[in-house]
C-alpha cells in the first residue's frame, strides 16, 4: 500500500511538471505583450516600456524565464490578471472553492445515486427495474452534460421558474438575510448545475456498478453464501459489494477529467462564478495569464484527485493491490 | 476471427438500427444541398418570420434572423459530422499507429508511448483544447479536425496496444515468424486485421466523444464560427431565446444526442460481437 501511494504520488508529480512546462510554452506562444502600446497611457515613452520589460524579466533568455516562472509558481504566484485588476491567484482563490463545491456535491450525489441504481439493477437483473434504469443510465451517458444543462435550464428554470436561471445567490439585499436563509438560497442556486452534473456521474457509476456486481455475483463464494441461506440483499451488500466497489471508485478518478470539462460548461450555462466562468471571462478579455493559470490549477486538481481515487480504490479492494 | 465478428454484427438488429441512424444522419448531411428546403443563410423575412414556430413551410421553425432551422441543421450536420468523422479517422489512425509501435517494438518505445498516453489521459481534454484555441485564435474546421483528432487518440492507442500484445503471444504469429515473415509484414497482414473490430469499437467511442466536444466548443463560441452553421453554434444562437423558441434548442439537441447515442450503441454491440456473447450472461 505504501509503495502504491508513493508510486501514484510520484506519477502525479511528473504529470504536474509536464503540465507546468506545457503551460509555460503556451504562454510564450500566446500573442500580445503586457507592455504593448495598447496599454493605458499611450504616451508612455518606449524607453520606459523597455525598462519595465527588463524589470519584469521579459528580456531574459527563455530558460531563465522558465526558472523564474516556476519559482514564482512555487510561491503561489500565477501572474497578474489584467482584465480583473487582481492577481491570478486572488481571482482563483475566489473561484476554485465554488467549483470544488459544485463538483464535490455532484460527485457525492452522483456516486450515491449510481451505486444505488447499480445495486437495484443487479438485484433485479433482466427484470423491469434493470431495463428501466438501464435505459435511463444510457440516456445519461448519451446526452452530453451541457445539453442536459440547457434543457434543464429551458424548462425547469426559464419556463416553469422552479429554480433560478443563473448565479450563485439571489439579487438584492441578500447580505442582510439571516445565515440559514442565505445558505438555503445558495443551495437553491446549486440544485440545477450540481444536479445536471450528478446525473452524468450517476449514469456512468451505475453502468459500472451493475457490471461489476454481475461479474462478482458469478463467483463461487456467492453461491456458497446463498447456499448457507443468506438473503439476496445481504449477499449483494455484504458479500458482493466489497469486491465490486473498487473498480467503481477507480472509475471516478478516470472520469475526473471529463467531469471537470463538463463542470466548466455547466458553469458557463448557469452563470456559476467558478473556474469555468472565470476561464470564459478570461477568454473574452484575452487575458492569457488568467486563462493558463485557471487551466493549470484545474488540471492539477484533476491529476491529484485521480491519484487519490486510485489510492482509495486500492484501499477499498479487499483482494489487496490491484493497480490499474 | 475478425470475419466472424463482422458477421455477428451484421445480424444484430440493435446494431443495424444504430448504423441506420448514423448512416442516415451522414447521408442527410451529405445531401443537404439537394434536400434542404432553403439556403442555410437565406433570411426571407427577418421581421415577419422572426422566430416562427414549426409549420409546414418551416418544419423545425425559424431562428432570430428568419433562417430555416431544418436547413441550418442539415448544413450544420455537414460541418459537425464532417469535423467529427475527420477527427475520428485521425484519432483512429494515430491511436493504431502508436499502439502498434508500442506493442510491436516493446522495450523503451513501449515505455515512452505508454507514459505519454498516461500523461495526456490525466488532462481534461476540453480544457486543453480550450487553452490551445485561446492561444492560437479561432480555428477553421480543418484545424478543429487536427486539434480534436490529435487529442483523441489516447484511448485507441491503449486498446490497440493491449489487443496486439495479446495477439503477439498466439501461435499463428509464431508460425508466421518461423516462415520468415518480417515484423512489419506480420503487423500489417496478421495483427492489424485481427484486431480491426477492436479498433472499430475504439473509433465508435471516439466519434461519440468528439461530436459533443465540437458542439460544446462551438456553443461557447470557440469552435465553428458563424456564418458557417454547426449543431453547436445553432444552439449558441438559440440560447438567447430559450423561453420563447424551444425549437432552437430541441432539434439541435436531438441531432447531437441521436448521433452520439447511435455511436455508443454501435460501439457496445460491436463489443458484444467481438466477445461472442452478451456481457452479463
């Protein structure tokens, strides 16, 4: 177990290093110059601009700039987001927790629903609950998250007005509300975006959970348990589940990249001011440090979560090490 | 082996329906210039026919510029399905090439390719594509094919590598080698034909992944640019009229979901045909 943890952490560190390098290279290719003439105060003489460029290290050779950039990164400095008049780190400090909340709620909810659906399907294999849930989960996989989001928004929010169309909280003097009302208001705004993502997670989890359970149910020890008179639910939960849950946890890790991709789009559709919305605002403003900073942080989160999911899967697998 | 798989697939009714849906969509897109009732950019009456509901003349309604939505979907299918098919072909080719290189050469080549695939698979594809588009500016459909195909070959490479390594240990490969066949002849004449069905599964899955990706990129304004219609940017233009004009959302969503679903079903039935039995029997 210890060796697995170490190996996965080293692997994650290598991937992060590769991503950091790639982002630096992209920054070099990115058009635009922060000290170009388009900057406010067009009467700033070229000599002053040159001095600034020197001061900020723009004249250094690439290798040295890379070293500086990585050094700054190690101190949490991702550059200056000109479009927001704040540092990239400050912008992301606001945005990241919101995205983590959205993705976290979707993950927990989707995982719980998916495992439940998979259990029901395995219990009623080839009968109507299996077929109905099978059709539903196939729909959940076939309809891309952002389309589901658009549909949910059209009907549940815009037409029937059951949920707010967009944003993090209601408008008006929200700050004056009591704490629990504000929390409820946030929750109410979270339902649609997190729900849509949770549906996507649940569909994938359910399909894997069903397959894993059906695979385990064919094993001899299950027959033994049944022969000893254990009830079907008892067999499923206490005998089959421990051996069937590990691949599903590993799946969560594998699905993280696409989940974050989906979250980025969902944020844009529902105006949820997290990493995704930040990214699109930065794109509109062509704010490259912010674009690449947001991409970098989101990617690092994905990589770390993936490694954690792999380790958790191994920890939950009673048959010992099973590294994917 | 492979021939038996194709035979089983051709007798699978679900697979035939899925193939029919995909083929029908592709055919409708190809024939768009002849079967579309209007020119996709024609604005007959921007005031009177603005956001007209579906009718006999405009079966899928009209958009905010009075353009016919059905015609735009058909021509948009040319772009969306064309980009998706191009990206699928590219990713299948790259994936097969890298997977075969890794499996056949083994050693350090295998190590490098496998490490590269692991590394790239850990990144959110959508974010990578967005960062690249943002850096290099809006892209033509050809560049989209390159970008989406170039970022989609990882899963295929993994599958091909695994399947080829499995085949390599079989006796017919040993026999071919004993008869003096070169490594590349064995790969080209024996290995790749044997794993063609598995490559097709990977390609179908790649198609199912790339159609929503192009739609998402176009929907956020980074993919196919107006006035060229694509399923994604039809949605983008319709998103402002969610409450009033449902036909601007429902029909593109149905087109995307229908083709993605058909590709997923086809991949699933192909997998069953390869295995020779239902998964859960």
